């Protein structure tokens, strides 16, 4: 049975519209041209002598134009595959033409008024197309078609049969000296009046449907989609509501106070200014959200998360609770989820599968909400963070494997050395020592048969043989002492402490027997430390060896009150320190050395080991003699 889901032939990826790349020079030209038109158009409107409030209207149009151009350029750069940038650029162009309202020339003024329906349609097209860059639903297309039909049947007759035309914006109305309508083909006031109260009913229906569409999309959107919609939909809603109020007044469905009408007019004015900056804020918000998400992901990655924790972290970062991660399985053609169960990363409706690749290979697939396709920075951050987590997990596994291999290698080296020590000890005991003992006996027998002079010489030879035997016996015991093998750490270290210079004291908190490798590591580390005390601690120094067991650990400590040393220089140059470290590390332990000049040295070691059962140390004549001698010393 397969343990992983089959790897699909292809993964769905976020759809991107064909991008028309703009060169840097073109972008600079658009930015400079937009700024120039904003300043020039604002001055043209602000100095007009026929508008009701030319200064305020000029400032409004200049701010609208700057914001729309900035939003368009930002979308074109940050979302090159999204058509919304081009829609915003077209809206900026319509805003620039709208400034001709302030011209005294009848033709230019009429063109400025005539472009208002285009500006209106482009504004709502940008709102409905946000953030994908295209109209997704039939309702949005129907609403835009209804708006276009209204302008054709209502505004066009007004434009062709009215002697004077004026802008529909609250600040764009004309005074008494409004320029003539350059597009008028006949002066027919009755036909022109059809743009008035009769058309307002159609506007009310269209705006109510628009309001319902915007509210519905906000209410039913997923959390990532709602977060993206709010910067644009809030000003769109505050723009739509006052339009309803104005046309309700025209149709006499509403009779508000004049102050309410004035406030509604300012709502329209402010909303028209804020709307383009909402498109700009949406992209900036995405970048800030991506930065916050990256910070959160990296912080949680330091905790070495498990698969489910990693999925939860990614879901929180992307604000998508239904997010799933499919991990590619090494040497297998399939995926598993965060729990290690087989998973098919092929996305369902409303979902997108974004592959995370490394060196051309797919290492994981993030299945997320379609709405996140409009936040490529956020998806990229999440993908890179996921790749970092996967790579970090791989490195940690390799590091653990390397450390295990290193410990095993150290253990093999130390074990081989100890094995060789025991072999040499046996060879010395069974070979050279036995031969020397036999030779000593023969020399003794010969001295009994020799004359007095020869007997004295043979006695001297016998004495030298005794000394050689003692030295050889000490050498054999130093290689791997029998006391350590037979009676354990306490007795072996007591024997060493008795012979050390200066003599040391052994404090045993009742440890038992441990594995041969563990006891050998502690023994030889203590022997090396006591030898260092004799060499470097100075005259009159005292040393103590402590042995105790902690939960799951065997602990030992060698402390002296001698001259102390520079620990860093010793660790760099001392072979003895390296040998001790290697021995303790080979059995999974850790060794630390603390020392200050004039304050002595402390060597402390901890070795993981199961607590041994209660241990009663066997009593031997040799051990008792050693212990008594040590206590007397």
C-alpha cells in the first residue's frame, strides 16, 4: 500500500494576466506627466471664474490625480501581471481631462464635463475589478452595463440638447457665467431635462444594487480577501451613499435639512479624494502585512516547530485558517500533510496550490485561499519561510546524524584504546611478569648454593628484579587497573589518590557500578586531572575528588586550591584536556573546567546514565588497605 498521495502531473498556480512591462523611463515619464497635469489642472480649476468653489475643486482634482497616478504606477510595478494598474492609469487620464471643467473655452469646458461619465464608470470598474484586475461576477458586469446604459440614455441627451452643461460633482457646479455647451446640436430643454428627476430613479436603483453588491462581497469574503478589500471598499461605500441621498432629494423621496445635504456633499468630495489612495494603501498594506508575517514566522521557527505547528504558523501568518501544506517525500513520487498522512495537493474551487521549489525541485506545496493570489509578497514570504523551515529541519537531521556518528567514532576510538590497554596488561601479566618472577626464584635458589661473595651479588640482582617487577606491576595497573574492573570507581580512585602528589581525598556519595566505558572515562579523566594538580597546582596544594549521582547522570568533580590557570590557553594547547574531553564526549557527557589565577581549578563532568540499583561495595583486603591508608594520609 502506498504511504503517500500520488504526485499530480501539474499543480495549479495563481493566474496572472499577461503583463505589459514598462521601462523605467516610461514610468518616470508617467509620474512626471501626472504631477505636471495635477499642478496645471489644479491651477486651471482654482483660477476659474465660473465655478462655484474653484479653489476647493482645484485642490480636490489635484489630490485625486496625484493619488491615482501614484496608485497606478505602484500597481504596475508591484503587480505587473494585474490589469488593475492599467485601469487606474486610465482613471488618472480621465481625472486629468476632468480638470478642463475650469477652462473658459466652451469646447474645453464641455470636454471636461463630457468625461464625467467615463470617470464615473472607470472608478466603479476599478472598485469591482479590485484586487484581481478583472470582473469576476455577473452582477458587477450587469451593474457597470446599467451605469453605461443610463449615461447613454440620460447624460448624452443632456449633453446634446442643453445650452449649458455643468459638472455633477458637489464642487464642480457652474455659476452664472458658465461657458456655452460646445456639443449642443439643438436647444431642446425638454429633452435635456430627462437627465433630471426621471433619471434619478434609475440612479437610485443602480446605486442601491451597487451598495448591496459591495456589502455582500465584504460580508462573504474570506479573511484574507476582506483584509484586501477594506481599504478600497470603505471609500467606495462612503461615495455611493451620498449619491443615493442626492438623487433621493431630486426625486423628493428625501427631504433632509440643508446641513445634511451639505455634509453629504463633503462626503462625496472626500470619498472621491480618498478612493485612489485606497488602491495605494492596499498594496502598501500587503507589504507591511508580509513583513509582519515574516517576523512572526521566523520567531516561531526558532522553536523548531513540528509539522502541525508549522501549518498553524503558516495559517496564522497568511490569515487563512484552511491552509494546508503538502510536503514532498524524499525518493517518492507523492506528498504528505503536516501530520505525515498522504495528501493530494490538487486545489479545489476557490483554492490555489502554490509550489515551493528549491533548485528546480518542488519541496512542498501550499494550498491556500484564492484571495491570497493578490498578495504575492505575502505568498512569497510564506513560501520562503516554509523553505527555510524545511531546510532547517534537514540541516538539524544531518547535524544530529553527524553528532551521532562523531560520538560513535569517539566511542570506538576510546573503546579500542581501552581494549589495547587491557591486552597489553594481560600480555605483561602473563608474559614479562611471569618470566621475571620465575627468574627471581631461580636467582634466590642460586644464591643459596653460591659462596658468600657470589650470594651477595645474586642478592643484589634479586633486589633489582623486585624493583623491576614493582615498576612493571605499576605500569600494568596504570594501563587498566584491576581495581577499576573488579571493584569500580571508588576503590580505583582511592588507590590513585593515595599515590598522587600531593595526596588527594575521595568523597563518594554512594555511587554504584556503571558501564565499563563510563567508569573508564571517569577514572582516566580523574587520573589526568590529579596529575595536572601535581604538575601545576604548586607546593602545598590540596585536591579532592567528588563522586555523586544525579537523576539520570553520573557526576564527578576534581577541585584543588592551587595556583590556577588560564582555561582558554590550556584548552588550546593541552593534549590532556583534549583527551579528557574526547573521553567524556565519547560516552555522551560534558566536561567543564573553571579556574582563576591564584584561586585553584575545578574540573566538572556529567555523563548521562541510568541510576544504578542500590550498590554494596565488595570488601577486599587490598581495597580496605588502600582506604585506610588514604584516610590516614
